[in-house]
C-alpha cells in the first residue's frame, strides 16, 4: 500500500503534490487540535467540559472525513 502511495505521489504534478501535503498537514492539525481541546484542562477556552468534548469530537470527525477524501483522491 505504501509503495502504491509513493508511486502515485511521484506521478503527480508539483501542484498536486503540494496540495496533497497541505491536505495531510491540515488533517493532522485538526486531529491534534481536537485532542488538545478534549484533554488539556489549561486550554484558554471558557467552555464547559461537555461542550469541549463535543467540539473536540467534531474536529476529530472532520479530520477523519478529510482522511477519507485524501485517500479517495489519491486512488487516481
């Protein structure tokens, strides 16, 4: 699977590679931000814990959706 990803990555143009890397970067940032919002107690957000968990879960679900979009776009 990784070999297919690398060969597909090398076949893309420079612009497509850049957009793929940016997509992966934002995927990771949404995932990390969601986890930070849920688990860090000293985050400067004045929210109740239930709302923080809901917002963090929403960000994690969004990052999963982005992951599947990147995988589906990469099948070309």
